[in-house]
C-alpha cells in the first residue's frame, strides 16, 4: 500500500494509520532526511525478524538504527553521556547523522545478545519523527539497498513500492528520497570518530 504524506504538514490521520500498522507488527518503508528506510516497532520481535529475513542478515549481527523523536527519547536506550557529548548532539540533531553509543538494558534482547552498542538517529524529517511520536516507541530502521544499483529504486517511492509491495505493509510517499546516507559517528569511546562520511558534517568544536 502506497500512502502519500507531505513532510511540511503530515496528515495526523495518515500518521496514526502508519503507527497502528507498526503496533500490529507491520513493516513500513518511509522517508528520512537521507535515504528511504525500512522500519518496524523496536518492541516487536517478529517484526524485527521479518526485517532480518528481507535483508538476509542475522539479528545479532545487524547494524540497525533506532529512529527517535528527540534527545529525551535517546536517553532511554543508551548509557549516560557527558555534557560535551550532549551539546554536540543538541547541535547536530535533528539531522543526517547516526550516532553509535553503548546500549542500555532497554535495547531489545534480540538485538543486543552479542552487541553492546546501538545506532541512534533523529532525522530532520517530520514524517519519520511524527510516526515515532504517535507510536510511542522508536522505529528500528535500516536503509533501503538495491541489488541492481539503479538509483531510482531507492529514491522514487512508486518504484520502491513496486519492489517491496509483497514484503511490507505500507510504503510512504514523502517525495523523492536522497541517495547519500547518514554520516555515522562512533561515540562509544568517549570521543567522536567518523566511521562513514555521509550527508552530515559534524561540528565538534562549539
């Protein structure tokens, strides 16, 4: 099912429809401030397993991100951070970054059995954030990757829907997506290490 939602002013009824699908264990493909993402409710183990099957990866080896609404949401899933780190996050988010932190005990056991870290995102996209707010939980997320490297498949919502319609419950048309992923920043050692250069440029010296 393809649903059109406008990022400037997301329709509350459409947002609630998507959140309800997530609550029932459904999968969605949705826009972010970088590339389109494949996501589910992080509290639904069967939904997480479905995403792993689609991506052909084992849950304990997956590098999923959590899409959060804001900084207060983040604190539930990571171990405490210092004030300097918090200031960088406050400056950078919402934005095109994935910050890797040491995971707290709230991270679902399915994901943290062999992993002690978690990737956190607060995208600068109203659709993604409003879905999280309506759901009440972060969305477990992974980027849409293409086997054939045709750019349109990852940026055009209608082509994404054609490709994934049998595997997901909803594809959200929030306009054309980007094809540059987020910048990944490792914060697990108390410093900021750029693991992957992406769309965002991090300002460390504030």
